[in-house]
């Protein structure tokens, strides 16, 4: 199968490198002309994945039409731009969604957005604990590969799998997506805890209670508990909540140190998806009658609705209840 990747940020470039590891032809669509030139001319992406030599079998392009001959396309655009990007993709080609988020304005998951934007294309979701620089270097990890069509899932997963990149199959597309979207918001909370110096106990508590929120919301949206407890849910949550390599954790750390959300977000070239997902998730949870106090707290900090100390005190002062 000839593979294409839409989005040449760090994660898209890492996936292109993964697919090209055995010398196979990979076409990588990039928005920025200088990224296209760097990948094709010097076999590197200094803007988003510096210091990593890329396979010469990766060819970058700025023309979506160059993906028309692909048998498989991985979509790695920012979640809030996925609708417009997928609408330009070749029709009928299987799309593997690697973006994590919930669309603002509609509250739709990425698979639902893609189905509207490109109704003739089969949809799969790839999600799990995957820092881009580690995947690009060939360090081992495992992911959830979710698709309603199990025969197609087996075919596509076999194309993507590598000795150090192990996909586990699932037909729970909703569960795989909710895990990836919610963990980004929870990573901001854990970053706040780190920046405010609240200690490792507080971080572990946030991960645990955050996972409870993820599970409540996921079940309300039709996800399965075992998916949320797997690689795309708990696995990705633990990774993202534990390192400044996570853009969302890094954003939260800045908030915990007293910086404003506006300043932190304006100084970023890369996207911290959790900042966009948080208010959408909060509203969706309220509409579904699902209590998500950690998500509410993150929204308060991102919107400068309350000072940090007040937000922390409010979380700790919640009424005692069964776990």
C-alpha cells in the first residue's frame, strides 16, 4: 500500500518516518512551503522535529492532489482544522485519524467530523501513548487502532505495524477518540499541579480522578470501559500527564507558575489541543449530565475566570463522596 500523511508537524512527520522505515514510498502533505523544501532538500524538518534525519523515501508536497494515488492516508492536522483538511483529501481513500480533540461548535468527535466531510472514505482512529520524537527514533510503543470494519482494520494495522510500533485492534471508535481528547485536558491539570509545586501525590490524585471523569463521560457517549482503560485512554493519560514533552502538560505548568493563558498560547507555534478541547468538553459534559470537576477547573484557569489558588481550593473543598 502507498501511504500518505496529511500534516507535517512533529507527529505527522514522525508517522511518515515510521511508515518509511522500510524504504516504502510515503507522501507527506505540509502547509508551509519551507517545511516542504526542507524535507525534500535536506531530509529533515527543523521547524517541528529538529535534529532527526528523515528517510529519503518521504516526499513532501504542498498539493493535496499529490495524495490522489495513495491507498491509505493518515490525517494529523490540528483537530479544529480537520474538517476543512479532510474535505480536500482524495475521496474514497481510507483515512486513519491521528488527531485528538472535539470539534468546537458541533461537539463532534473527529471520526464524526471526517464522516461528514468525506462520506465515501472509510474511517479508522489511531491513538495511544506516542510522543512524536520517540516514535520517530524507533523507540517502542503500542497504540489502539480502532475501526468499525474489522477486516479493514486488520489490513490497515498490518500496514502500519512495525517491530517497535504495535497496534491493538478495537471496534470502539468512540472510546478511542474520547480517551485521546479528554487526556489532553487532564494533562493541563497535571501540568498546573507541577508548576504550582503541589507534589507527586497531587499529580497521582489528578490522574486517578481525571480518569474517573474520562470514564463517566466516555460511557455516557457510548464508549466501552475496557477501551478507556486501554492504550488510547489510561495509557495515553499516564504519558501525557507525566512530562513536559507534552504540549498540554507544558501549558499547564506555565499556568501553575502564574503565567497567563493568553501569553502562553500566543507564544506557541505548535498546538496544545487541550486548550481548545476543554470548553467544548465542559459543555458536552454539562449537556450529558456528567460531572467533570477537573475539566471545569482547567476551563476556569484557561478563561482567567478565577485565580489559581481559588481554583485549587474549590477542587479540594468539594463535598466528600464515595469513590
